[in-house]
């Protein structure tokens, strides 16, 4: 079931991955198309917004400007300014001005004769026929008036903070003329905050409208701090302009060119893309010719509601539902067309594997699954036939193997019995009882063959003047090594009879000659080893001396403080090259213990790195335990070697012969 589920999940995952891979370029292309659509509709949105706001601004402002021009051109206004001190004309003018005040949107008006008397009235205070204050040509705050009456324009619109009246307004300044003579200024104002809130502040997100003078000075902006006050008056000082918001010189020139095109085509809208305050913006520029203003609309295409996003979520939901339906349909098709036949084929395979060859196979089909079922049926028939043939052969072979096993077991028992008998014989010919009777607690022997029988043995001969002790290590292990010990022991017995027991070197020399004579006529392979190591010690009890001779076996001695090693000859007995063996006479002091050891103890692998036990470690073992009783030393030797060996196997036969004469 896990395999079927894995195949189903992998198939659905593959389809999902294919859909994702197909959706990635589709999403990228769709995103690019959306951006193009956003740009297209963004331009239309910005153009329509600019035209709409131009009409919204033009209608009330043009009305105010027209009414201000009528007010300035009124006969009573000119007559009064020609004779400002005339009381009758003053009364008639103020009566006429009250009517205009009611018609002005801001319900305010002003008149300034050429002498600088500033007459101003609005609905917030009683009407006064006296000047509010007198403009001073030397006062920079009054410079706008003198610049206006000297200018050539019939009117100007100026954003100004009147510190003396404590008002901030958009002023409609219209020249009052009597023919070619300029009598003064007249007009009205609109509260700037009301104007901005009504005509400039956009309720649409991502849209920032502003009004520019012909030179680019900002006349109205949602942020009052960006407005260039007094910039509408000719001759006024340079003020902050919209070009200061554009960081790139090329963009500034593009905006100036767009403003010139807008002035030439006042009914159209100029579109350009710039970076405004460091952010990409789409600008729509429209010229309001009667007011000599430019309406600039900055649109953030990603924040403005250029497109209606309400259709996006239903579309995404529909796509997700379509994808889910596609995956479910694909999973159902995989289950019916692929997994069910494979599951049936799997059940048939399990039945055949269990030995039920009469199981029903999936019905025939005209596709790859059908071909697989047909091939499986053919295979099942062949397996059935081969199984029947093999079962017959297995029965025959089983009978033969059982007979062979019985014969092998009998042979193995004979071999084991023979080896056990050989071990009994080998132990019987070792001088263990003679040593125990002669030396007692003054000796110990460790004899540990690697197998049941081994190639190591030890020697003891007792005479009236002393005794001969020794160890021999024959080449090989197990049965071959044990047979070599029989030959070696016979050769040593012969050599003792010829050379005498008190001459170890002569015994070794005669043993070497005898073994070579025994094996010299046999056609032995070069790979067979017939050499043997030996160490012999003659103990002269009366003279308190030892006589030692060795063939690759050393004699060790220790009193618990000092360790001595008396080396033998470098050549083994029956080696390829014949060696020379010499006796070494050694005193037999009291308190010293002597040891003869084959290389099985010294070469035993163990420790952390698997190195051999070695002469140095063996010497330290002697120094620690030489003064102990020999029986106790034997137990300590066995325990120390076992601890060093650990889990590693015994690699060679081990023989240690130790003695002490106090």
C-alpha cells in the first residue's frame, strides 16, 4: 500500500510541479501584461483626473476672477479712486461694494489706491470705510502691490500671507485703470486652506494634485509648506519651484517642455514619467489658460486605484479551484488506470511467491499494463515449470547431501578423536610429572597450544650432577606442529645421548645435524617450514652455575629489581643456513628467577594498536613479579597476557618455563 501511495503522490507531485513550471512564465507574462495595462490605464486615469480637477478649479476660480474684474472695472470704483477724499463718491462705492461682497465666494474684497491705502472688508467684521493700513514701498511685505501696479498684466493670482491682516489667501489682484492711467488694485481673495481642501486635497490614494505658476512656482499643494508664497506677482523674489522636487536635470527639462506644450495646447493633457521626491511618478499636466496656471497631477501607479482589484481574488480563487480539480481528477485517473491494475498484479505476485500458482491474474488489456500482465503470466508459468523441476533436483541433491553430511560427520568425529588422542599423547610425553617431582614449587610451566595440539614442547632431564631444562618451538601449529615436535623430541633425545646433558650447545648442534639428516632426502616444498627454535639450560647444582645455549630463544633472569637477557644464536635449528651454537656460563645466585619463553608469548598482539607484547613489556612483567612464588607468577602471567590480548585471538603456541634454585 505504501508503494501505491508513493506512486500516487509522486504522480500528483509531478503534475503539480508541471503546473507550477507552466504557471511561472504565465505569472511573469501576466505580471508584465498587468504592468502594461496598469501603465495604459494609469495614463488614462491621470489624464481624466487632471481634466476633471481642471474643470473643478477653473469654474469657481474663473467665476471669482470674472467677478473681481467686474468689480475693478465698475464705474463707481474708478470714480472713487479718482477722488478718494470725495465723501459722496466714497459712500456710493461702499454701497456698491457691499453687493459684490455678498457675491464673492469668500465674502471679502479689497481696494488699494495708488497712494497705498489698503481698504479691506469681509464678513468677519463690521464694514469700515477707513483704510486698514497704508502700504509702504520700503516694506518688503508690501512689495507685491507696487510690483503689480508697475506690471503689464491686467491681473494676477497670488498666494500670499498678509501678516498685517493675519490671513493667508489666494488673491485675485486686478488693475483699476482710467484709460492708460493705473489707479490702483481691486479684487478679492479665497482662503487658502479652504481652497486646498476643496480643490487640491485628493481623496484618491496615490494622487497628489498641485497648481503651478507659469514659471513653475507652486501656488497650491496639499502640503502648505511646499507653497511658494507671493510668487504670482511679477518682480517678486525667486521662490521654491516644482523643479526642485525633480533630482534629474533631464527630468526638469522634460517638465519645462511639457509646460510649454500645455500652454500651446490648453485643451490637452501632457503625460510624462519622472522621479518625484525620489519616487517614480506619472505626471499629468494641464494648462488653465484664463488663470495662467498649470494643474499638475502626480500619480503613484502602485498606490492609486487605477484598476479595480475586486475581480483579482475571485480569479485567483477560480484558478486554485481549477488546479485542485485537475489534481483530483488526475489522481483518480492514476488510481483507476494505473494503481488498481498494479495492485492486482502485486497480489498475484505475492501469491505466486507463496507457491500458489493457480492464482487469478489481472484481465487482459490493450495497453502497457496489459502487456506487463501477459509477460508476468508467461513468467509465472515458466517459474512454475522450473520450480517443479528444481524441487525434483533438490530432493535428489538433498538426499545426496544428507549422505555426504553423515559421512563428513563420521570423518570429522574420527579426526576430532584422532586430534584428542594426539593431544593426550603429546601431553603424556611432556615431562610435567618429572619436573613436579624434581623441582616442585621451584618451577612453573605455561604450555598453551593455539589449537588442541601444538608445535611447542619443553625438555627436562635429571642427572646426578644437575639437570637439563629447555623449551622448543617447532614451525607450524596444530597437527603439523605436533608431528614436528615428535621429530624434534626424538632428535633431541638422540643428541643428549651423543653429546651428554651438560653441553647445551653440543646438543643443539647434534639436533640440527640429525634433523637435517632426517629431512634431507625428502622432496619438501620451498613453502614448508621445518625449522625450530630452542633454548637449553644445564643447571650445575654443586657449582652453583648455569650453562645456556639457544637457537633464537633467550634466557631471561630477574631478582625483582634488575632484569637480564641472555641471547641465543640468531639461527634456528634446521634453518636454510646452518648456524653455530655456543655455551654461555652464568652464575646461579640466590634470589634470582630464570625464564625460558617461546615467541608465542612475546609476539601476542593486543593493546590499543594491536602491537606484540614485546621484550620490554615482558621485562617489566618480570621486574614486578620475580620475587613472588612461582605458582602465583604463573597465574599473574596468564592474567597479564589475557588483559593485554583483549578480544584478539591467540596467534601462536605459548610456552614459558621458569625455575629458581635458592
